[in-house]
C-alpha cells in the first residue's frame, strides 16, 4: 500500500495502529499494510468499526494472504467476538475486490500461481509487468538482475 494511504490510517486511527512504533518482535505493523491500494477502503472502514467498538484494540498485522485480506489484532475487551466477525466480513469482501484498483466488477482470485484477487484489467497489467521483469532478468543474466534489484530497493 502506498505510504500516503498508510499514513491516513495511522493518523485517523492512532490507537489501533500504535504498534507502528514497536519493534517487529512485538508487532508486524511497522511493515505497514502489506497489500495493494485497492483494499484501502475495506481496511479504513474496518479500522473505523473496530476503533468505535474497542478503542484499546491494537492491529498487529495487515496483509494479503492467499488472495484475501488478513487483519490480526489484540484486544482485552469483551467485544473480541464482534471484532472477529467484522474482520471476517472485511476478509470476505476482499475476495470480491481488486487488490490493485479497488473495483468490485469481475474481481476474483486466480486459480494458479501466486493467488491474488484482481479485476481482469489489473490481472492483465500484472501479467505484462511480470513478463517484462522475467525477460529483463533473462537478457541481463540472473546475477546482474538481482544486483540491480538490490540497488533499486536500497535506493527506494
């Protein structure tokens, strides 16, 4: 997820995302929301509902797994079961929402490879980008390509 979208979540729900300052041995939220921008609305609405239900709840990880949203949290509140239901509803919605652009039109998980819920347009773009990276890697040689990726990631 883009940093500005994560910042909006962290600003609007500071208690829920208080773990962003903790070491990764205590919370995985310092890694941010490990999913595409298309699920921002789902995560925002879920965060709002959880914060209203339990102001002391704390998100410990938000990510994509097997094509769906995963939202992990801790709570000492008696509303734990209600929060779990809200999360389940959001996870169900994510399987019908393109992770990249957020459309609900024809979005679905793929059936093979890395499972990702996308609309047909984003799936095509995703495939083209993967093919381009693969062709670049094969033309450069794997070692040179990996070195280029490391330099790029270090400069980002």
